[in-house]
C-alpha cells in the first residue's frame, strides 16, 4: 500500500515537486490510467461511466444478488497531500487482491469505484446518485475546464450524464475507507474510527450595515461602526456554538470591511457564516440563537444585520447502523481499538447515502493534518483500515 501511495504521488507534481493532481488535469488522467491498469491486473472488468467514474467489477457466485461497492477517489486539492482519497482507493484494490490470493469468491458481485472530481464538489458520486445537474456541468472546475469538459477529458460523456445514475437500492451497500483528516484518533491513541455520519453544512452571507464617517472627528459614543459590531458577532458565534454539548462547529471564515481606509469608520461589513453538524435541526436551532445575538448587537451598536441563506446542498448523511456494527465487529476481530465519530468533511459516501446503505472507516491522520503536503498516515494504520474494510465487506456478503 505504501509503494502504491508513493507511486500515485508522482502523478501531477508541479515544477517544485508539490502535488497538483486536481481533477481533469494531465496528472489526474495519468494517475487514473495507472490505477486502471492495476485494477485490470487484479482481474476486474474496468469501465468508465458517463460521469468519469472508474468502475471495476468482480463477479460473485450469485449474479442475481445486488453488488457490494467500495472505493474512494484519486484527485486532490491544489498543493494537497498524498493520502486523502488514495488510502481508500489503494485499500479497496488491496481487498480485491487479498480475495484473489485466497481464492475467495463472494456471493455478491463486487464493485470497486474510483469517483471523479471528489475535491471539486463530489461530482462523480453526485452523478451516480442522480444529483449532478446540467447547470453544474457548465461550472468551472479547478483544472480550468468546465465540469462537462473535464468529464469528457477523463473518458466520460457529459451529454449522457443521466445514464451515470444508479437506482436507489441497486447496490447492497457502499463502504469507504478514508483518512480521518482530523486529530481525534491520534489524540486518543485509537486505530479505527467508526463513522456515524457525515455532517451537514449550511452557509449564510451576513451583511452588517452601520454608517461610514470620519475616524478623527466622530466621537466613540456617536459611531455606528459596522466592523466593531461584526467583531462582536464573530465572538457571539463562537460562544453560541460552544455553549451546548456536541461536536457541532461554527466558523466565520471570510470578512471584508468597507470602505477599507485607515481614516474612515467602516460603514459596511460582509461576513461568511458556516455551521456544521450531523443533526440538521441542531444546525438551524444554532442559527436562530446566533441570529438573536446579532439582533441584540445591532440594537446596542446602531447597526443592522442581514442574513442571506446560500441553499447549500450538503445535508447530513447518516451511515447504516448495520454496517457500523459490522465495522465494530471487524475491528474487534482484528484486535484494533475504535471509537464512534462523525465526519466533519464531505465525502463521496455522503452522496452514495442517497441510493444505498453506506459505511465509513477512518484511520488516523498524523497531527490531524490534511489538504496539505504534510498530510501523512502510517503504513500500519492503512493496513489496519484495509483489514477492517475486508472483514466488513465479507460480513455484508454473508447477509
């Protein structure tokens, strides 16, 4: 697994040796070609669907049974790391090869899926779930191509994108092995994360309007300072998110003040508010308390807050309780420590949950670092994850 991670890391390097294997680029195409060759050598029947997803099929004893699917993605964020997506992809291939070596034929057919453009918006898995719109195909990807042009570049057919959709219930299950991308497992010295679900994400544009005035001649007690009100709002977001139990998170991740001069009191500030949690209702309850705090700040500061909901499509996706239990049993059988946890980042499994029962297995990320060249997962931890994935798939196959 380590050797294959190292081999994949060579695809898409820029002149400085940094990773730039974003979807639809030459590096992405080269990595996919390399991986499809490995899949074929493992005896898989390999095809590319109309969304650019790579699907490797392995026959089961009973062709009438619905396939069990597993896999991840190969594309990365710009200047990213070598483990996000790759560990799940390499682990999935390892699973197939172990079955081959031990001459094990599952009852169900198996499908190893490598999704396209996960980092650019889970486009491949969204298409498989029937959710990739015609409008989305026209959007610019990080490669500079539109999504539609990118799909064509990697062997898909955007003109027939609807044919990439799989019917709900067509798959028995989908299981994804992935690095945690956080530091909880390492901090607790645990080996396996049993993912309970992938959080929902909601965005609001927040506008704070005050009154721009001369910074030297306007007394402090006569100001309607939009930036001061915005600063109090940012603190209020942190207070409201942390005052209740749970793993919910809230972030004000962008800010701009106008007119943006040393000698002018800011008259308007634009902010970006993001809330994430596994419970959709909790997200909105948090927003209501934050909105109330904003109204209080506005009254006290002579400003006005406006919230514009961004209609973010990332809704919470719960994993299957049955698959969670199988992951736990697999971890125990392998003598591995584990804990239940939620995923704060989006994954292809989030889209696949629309059409099939899903499970996710996390392995530790050293230092909790991800989307960075310093991203790293130990070989032993990758192997542990692959073993748990193997045992989980075999357990699903017995049902």
